[in-house]
C-alpha cells in the first residue's frame, strides 16, 4: 500500500502520568530514524520543553485498532528507551490519547501470529 497520497497524523510522546489511553492501535513500522537535531542543535537544548532524550521518529501503518480510526498511518516521535529492539517491519502497540499524544508502547511479541493480533491488542495493558 502506497502512503504517498495519504497524510499521516503526528503523535508526540508524553509519559502516562496516571492517564489511560483512549485508543490502542497496532502499527507496522514502515520507517524508523533518529530525529534530526535542527539548525545548530537547537532541539538538543534542555530549555525546550518538547525535548526528548535520544528521540526517534517512527512512521507506521495502522493494522489493528480497538476503536475506529480515520487514519491509515501515523508518525510518532518518542524517546528510544521507551520502545527498544524495534526495526522496520516490526509491529508495535501504541496507547494514544486525544490531541495527538502517545503515552505508552510495546513491541508485539514474536509469538503472536497475525490471526491473534486483534485479541492480543484487546488484552494489552498500557504500561
């Protein structure tokens, strides 16, 4: 499926702070890269509130969702430590809340087959 004609919704990482996700999605990673630092390393400045440690940018296609979503793909900026050992082609569960925020994520276990993904997502606990 080509994504050149579709606009991806961008989600920003925030730690849960006792919040619960309003949506849970399972995505297949299409692109994964380290976030650019901007001109003169501006995004590395500790004074910028949106600064994430070791930030990564993930682009993925939504393959499962616990609620209907208009989007077919999304982009997430997140700290690398929050989703470890992932690569293009892997599937990742994301806990989303309104206003373009992701508060938790987990890689889909290798033992979960395609036929079990929806059930696994429905039982997945956002940590």
